C-alpha cells in the first residue's frame, strides 16, 4: 500500500511539468468535475471540488508549504492528534512525513505508511549518503527523516508535519529555520503513566525507562514556538488547528497566495 505522502512525493517529482501545463489541466479538470457532478445532481460538491482544485493550482504555482515539528513525550498523544488533524485537512494542504526506522513494526503498522522499516546497515548507509534531514537514536533504535522527500513536498505548497523528538527538532531548526515547532504536554505524570500502561505493550522496566525519558523530553518544551497541554483531546485538537490557521495567515504566506490581487488593488 502506498501512503498519501508517497503519492505527494511522486507528484512533487513532476512538479516542473505540472507548472508548464497547469492552465490546461485546470480547464480539463474543471470540465470533468462539472460533468460528473451534474450527473449526480450535486451542485454543491461540484462547486467545492472546482474551488479546491483552483486553490491547489494556485498554491502549487505560488506558495511554499510550512514544515511543522511536533514533539512530545511518549504517551502525550501527539500521533493521535496529528492523525485526527489530517482527517480534517485536504491531501493537497497537509501531510505527515513518513520516517525511516530500524525498530520492529508494531501491530497494525504498515511499511511505507507509518514508517519505512529498514535494518541498521541500510540506515547507516543512508546516513553516509546525507539522505536524512535529521536522525536520532531512541531506546536503541534509529529514526530519520528523508531530506529530499520533505523538500519536494514543501515545494508544492503542502504543509508537512514531522512527529519527532527534541533531538531531531534541534537538527531541523538549524537547517530549516522557517520551520514551526509545537510541543505537546500531558496533563500530569500520573495520566502519562496511565496512558503508557494502557497500551499493554511494554514491561514495567520499559515503562519506567519511558517515564524517565519523558521527563528529559519535557524539559525542552521552552525551545518550541507553541505549547499545547493535552488534557482534553478535542480542545487540544482545536488548539492545533488554530496554530495551522494562524500560520497560514502570516503576511509572508498571504503575499505568496494573493500577490496578483494585491498588485491589482494597489495599481494606479
């Protein structure tokens, strides 16, 4: 199974040709969507689809996506929040990065969708090729983010989320200062311990290590741009959405999106 992020990487690889034929594609797609929607008698969906495609074309031609770094101690809920956010965002607006790791897959995890699972030799080879934007060792396993994949997808105007620890966040902020960072805290240590035990996957020894690591991880919260306390999931999700909305309204991104309009409005 290919992940949505892999589909976007394929799209990004042909972005140059896409730009050359964007006008033709836009016209053809709009006609196709109109015909399909008319047969269904669904005018509302037709308008939404056409508007969404127009916005996608505009973003691809003009805007650069934003890279979001999201960190939290294990059990704070960052992965669940990111996945919930993605369900509310169009594919061509927001995606989550698929990292490489040497750890074994957990039940239900799919290669290429949740992680790219590789062995230690493969991972070390990729480090030697400078293939990672960041990489780190956590509990004896290595994790890394593909540099090329991130840069290609951002170039299409898509916002990308990185679910990484503070070590990886430090590396990325140095190489990509335009990235935005978000730290998520649990409401208490007791709640964090309860969530870790609720997974039913770790021994007492592993849970103790994760709790100790959580304290070390949380000590870096002030290095981030935004802070969310996940004491109520829906509230935390709303906070995350508000951060994305605020970032998209920044002057630099609005000027990219609406440059032509601004020029017309200010013309004599």
